[in-house]
């Protein structure tokens, strides 16, 4: 559950009525028909959105929370700050390319970065299971230290709890981060306009498939590594090259629910349509093959080092050049565009010449991946 200040939405001819309807729909009392929590409520799809709206937003509604962005952006004295928090319950704790420690640091750093903030400090709360190996804990903490150093942040406070054996799968980590935001920068899922372009910074689905295969429950082998990485420097490059005069409208890191969830959030928040070209979506051959065997759509598989950005048409070339100049964005590409109709809907032009709706994720095909 994350949030940010909406800022000032630029005027758009013909769009005000649509945005009013979107806001009115969000303010209506949501309905949660489930009587008990299921794993689907943590998957980042329809069940998650309903749970957040009907329970948390309904009870805690305020101007900073209501937009449900990746970080809350607010003013404190002379500074504009971003604040975010996230919990990590991944299993297994160690996987090719990373572990729960660097995942916890990178995930929170990235939520700050896509809000336009320069990450400064993190807080860390750890829940340990009785019987966990101290050697494994040292390895996780060392990963956190290395990830924090790479991201240029400090872990400055925290808390530790221990629960009985069998109650925590070894280790759970919650990280909270704070960063500084340029006072003139305005970003948000509600700022997308028809004509804007949708970019992704690299191949999608690496993290989710890596974690799934690392569990050893499937008779599948593939040379895939998690893409977990800090995006702050990449975001700085993008904003420096294309962020002037609203050239960058919105940024999101594609974690739970994958790219599909982010595109749906943008479509709903801005009252626009999003059209995506299947042939343009970068997916590694190994990830695509694993998804086909498992009946998964890469659009819904989590990443931990990839970002979706909505960019004004005039800023696209500068944005792509800036992203591709960084190793984390070397495969950045245009995957779609923002359109007027149908508002609140994501459409995929398939490789076979058809068109289908890309809705929010239903169920939880990949539990416990972040």
C-alpha cells in the first residue's frame, strides 16, 4: 500500500470530465465480498486493489494516501520529501542474482526513485524465525550493506523481532525510505495524456521466473537471474534528459502484478486508454519459454530492476538515449502509447494481428516472489 501527493494536474481539453468520473468512482464505497484473506490479496492484481480500497483506503483516506502512488510526496519546512515502505517475504531467501536482503534495499530505493526522489536513508525492521542460521542472517545483512552502498543510501535505524519456529519462513524484512524531491517536479499516474508514449527500461519477468524456478518444485532449468537493482541513477539520467516541462509524466517500477498492473493503474488514474504492441515488449527467450510452459503471461510477472515510464512525445528520443546510456537501461524500448479511448482500459495488439484487453491480474500464480 503506497501513496504520493498528486500535485497539479495539467489542463487537458476534453479530459476533465473523465478525470472527475475516475475520482468519483474511487470515492465510492468499495465492496469487499471476501470474508477471509487469500494469497491473491497479496499478488498486486484485482484482489489486492479491492482489499486496499475497501479496507485501508476506506479507513485511512487522506490526500497523501488517496492517489496510491509508490511513495507519498509532501513538504516539510523548506524541503519536499518522499516517504515509502515495503515488506519482503520472498521464498527462497536466496536465488540466482540476489537474496531477500538486496531485494529489500533495492525495492524501497526504487519506490523512492520512481517518485522522482533522490533516496537518502532507510529504516529496516526484521522478523527472524527461531532456528534460522546465523550464517544465513550474516549473508543477508551483508547483501543489504552492499546494496545500500551501491544505491548511495544509509540504513540508519531499525528493529528486530524473533518468532517461534515455523512462523516466519526464516526471515521477513520491512524497509522504509525517505528521499528529497525537486520542488518543481510533478509526476504521477494521473498525469498521462493522449499522445504520450510508454517505455520500459529492459526485459521483463526475470525476477519472478527466477524465484519460481529457484524453489525447485518444478522440473525446469534455465539460465535466468533476478534483475534486482537500484534504479535511482537511471531515473536521475532520465529526468535530467527528458524531465523538463513535464516531459516525463509518470514512472513506476514493475514489481507485484508486473507491467500489466502498472499500465492498468495509469489508465485508471488518468482516465485514458493504453495500447501496447506485443512484438515490442522485451522478454528474454528463457523467460518466455518458462512462461509458455507454465501458462503464464510475462506482462504479469514481477521485475525488481525494471521501470515503466510515460513520456511526452517530444521527449521520447532524449528519454531513450538517456536510458540506453546506463547499463540498467541499455535495452530500453517503446512498448505502447496513451490514447483517448477506451478510457481506463489497456489493449494489447498481439503478434498474430488481433487485439485483447489486458486486465488486472486475477488470482496469484506466483506467490511469495518479493
